């Protein structure tokens, strides 16, 4: 089991301090230990949310590269095109999981707010990409195969 988060932002001066301190080392304000631990847990969760969102964005930014690899006739490189299909499925699911874990955080942290918007955009855009470039072509190929099979037996 992990240790409890131990840093938080002083409610008086906004500097990051240790939750076990008796007073803020920057402004001298008395530290309320239960409140400090609560805020430290929130800060740790906000930091985790921002980190996860950053990693998600990095993965989403690789989609165009994997998309291009789909059309390269060299067998070794074209297999990387499968990454496009996989990420197109994984990222929207990841965004939903992120949203369920972190959207309820009560934080006014500007970075967290920015990442929340970013995750929403990533989820929407990659879901559209999944629909247009993976699901619709699959359904069209399936329908064309069914039509050809019907005409071949006729």
C-alpha cells in the first residue's frame, strides 16, 4: 500500500508545503493537519489527472503517424498501421475512464481545468476518427462482401 500524499498548497500564500508542518514556512500560517491531509490528497489526484491526460494526448498525437503507416507498402512499416486501429479504439475508452475518475475533482487548478478540456476534445475527436476511418470502412467492406457473395451465388 502507498504512503499518504504529504504536500499541499498553503491556503494563505499558495506555496507548496509539507502537510506534517506545524506552520507554513513561507507565510507562517498555522497548518490544520486534517485539512492539510485532505488537500494533499486532492493535489495528488489533480497531479495524477494531469499526468494521465498528458500521456493520453501524447498517444493521440501519434494517430496521424500510424495512419500514414497504413498506406506504406513495405510490410514491416505497414504493420505499424495496426496501431492506428488499436489507438482509435483505446483512446476513447481511456477518455471515458479518465473522465469517470477525475471529472468530479473539486479543484480550481488552471492546469487541471486545461487538461479536462483537452481530454474532452481528445475523446470527441478520436471517437469521430474511429467512426470515420475504422468502423465505417469495416461496415462498408462487410456490406460489399455480402453483396458480392450474393451475386456470386446467383
